[in-house]
């Protein structure tokens, strides 16, 4: 209770960071960070080794360590979680975004999410996974596992097959890229989008993933807490989306023509699938089926509901009505906010984080959006980047001592020190993502152009980019 009161008194500032040193295992696998998390849930009691008495003149032979084996329960849960995370993108995010654009752009918008699943899957196995989770560099991985070379059929990552860890992480890369498409809806060339995401996964997503989740990553070693991707996925994608929105310019007719969502039914169905899929996103990040995964799912549900509630209350006060789109957006905001904290906070912390997140993200898509003067079409920055920043900082405020101890995490000696590394991770992610995204888009713009012509935009991207349309 004393800890919670202290956290509440500091949360209003929303500034700070954390320094955490994880109890380190031998880094014999590509992802010591995730294995450390999973170990607290899935550690099986090793049967005692019985050693026969040796003659007094001989030393007893040391008990041999049991070879690591696949835990079928953990494996089954991560198999399900992988499917749930992919469900978040196709069809979840495709429907969520598709319903919010005008009818002439719905197929194009959904195609961005589908294309993310197609292209990122290939890039990930060719080079992305290796760059993210191999090598010993602090900032970049290497190509030692390019084309999954060295990922043997029976190789393990903790208590699950490494091949399963590969595809579980692949689904994270897919949705990160798909989130960016919300900022560039209605006006980006399909060919430019495909070129952009192919390069972006290699130059932006994989390095930041390495920083945060690889055993030798500098943020991991510094002790940054990011359980399921507050920085890696949400801040990263939201910032990239904002940069892309600036470089593309505003949609033709913005402020003069109606750009209301064409079908909120699709958006609500999409948001619902995202909500359910997030149980795999956060719960699966425990990399095991145990108490930590269960708590991660519980706090995910609480935070999503709390954020949706606070969003609707604020919207009712500010706009006079609580909208359907507001309820869906508020739930997504809560899911984003709890993502970095899901494996570290209890229900009380999740409730407060969700309430704060709903209010701050509503501000992000309204007042902050007007201040930034960027046409972030579907509010990828306001929901994901802003929500990710809030969640990353508040993780260092509302962590549960009991859960942290059970996870084997050693906190910084001071509360201020605990908060600082969280802010450092946020700032580093913003700076790197923004600068490299700008460079990538600038090069693509010089080579093939990134925005459709005015005539193609008026026609609609469904017809101009794909030769199809909804009647």
C-alpha cells in the first residue's frame, strides 16, 4: 500500500526511467531476456540425482545437470499465443483501420496489413531474426542466423523450440509495420510502402529489438523494463508513422471534405479481435504457461477496460457524447499502455495505468495532434507512440514488488534511478526511429516517389493502386 501511494504521487509527472539488472543466466540461447522471464513461470523441479556411495578413497562423482528439454505446456501456450498475435494484424488491424477510412480506400488500407504479414514474414527469416537476436553487439546483431542458419530442428529457446520463438517474434514485427500504415492511409503508393517496410524492418525494427530484448543489447543490459513491446513495437511504430505523415503531407481536401469513417462496424469488430489477440501478445511474452502469463492476461484486461472507460468519460465531457469509435480507441489505448508493464504490475497498478492512459491518449489524438499539425490519418502516433511512452514510464512507477521478486529482477537502488532508464529507452527509441525512418523515406521518395498523384488520390487508392473497388 505504501508503494502504491508513492507511485500515485509520482505518476502525474509522467517523467522518469528505471534501472534494472536482471538476474543473468548463461547466455547460451539467442534470447536470454525472454528465457529469464519464462524461467520464473516454467521452471520444473529437477528430480534429485541419486549418487551411489563410493569407496572412502574415491570422490563421489558430481551429479550431471539435466539436459534442457521442451516443456509441452509452455510450447502449447506459445503456439496459441503466436496465432493470437497474428490475428491482431490479420484480420484485426486490417478491419480496425479499414473501417475508419473512406469507402474508396478501404481495400488499400486493409492491403497494407495483409502485405505486412506477407513481406515481413520473408524479411524476418532471411535476416530480421538474426539481426535482432544473434551476435554480441550492444546495438546491432549479426547475420550468423541469416535464413535461420544454425536454428536446428531441435534447438531450444528456454523451454520452447527456437523455431517457435522465431515465428512468435515474427508476428510482433508484422504488427509493428502494420501499425505504421494507419498514419499514411489514403495517400501512399503501394510500391513505396512495400519498399519502405522491407528496409525499415532491417534498419529500424531489428536494431531496436536487439537493444531491448537481446542478451547483449544495451538497454537490456542497462535494465530497461519492456515486457511485451512498449518501446520496440508501439513507440517505434508510432514515431515512424508520424515521420511518414509529415513527409507525405496532408490528404487532399482535409478540413474541407468529409473524411468520416465509412463503416464503424468493421472498426469495432477489428478492435474486438485486437483486444482478444492481445492476450497472446502480452500473455505469450512470458514464454511459458504459468502464474506470470496468467497475471499478464489479467492486467491486460483490466487496463483495456479502464482506459476505454476513462476515454468515454472524457469524450462525454468534452464532446457531449461517448462514441463507438471512442470506446474502441480507448480500449486499444489501454492495451498499448499496459504492454511494457504486463509482466511487472499487479491489478491495482494496471487499473491506474489504464485510467491514465485513456485520458492521455484522448489528448494525444486531439490537442496534441492539432499542435503537431501532422495528418496522422488513423492516429497511430496518438494511440501507439503516446500510449507506449506513458506505459514505459509508468512501468517504473507501478511495478509490483512481489512480481518483480518472483521474476528474479533486481531493481535499482533508488526510485529515481529506476525511472531514468525507462525514459532513456523512450528517448533513444524516438530519436533512432525518427531519424532512420526519415532517411529511408527520403531515399525512396527520390527513387520512385512515396505519394500517389492527385488524380489517383481523388480516384481512391483501391482503384488506382489495386484495380479494384467496393460497390
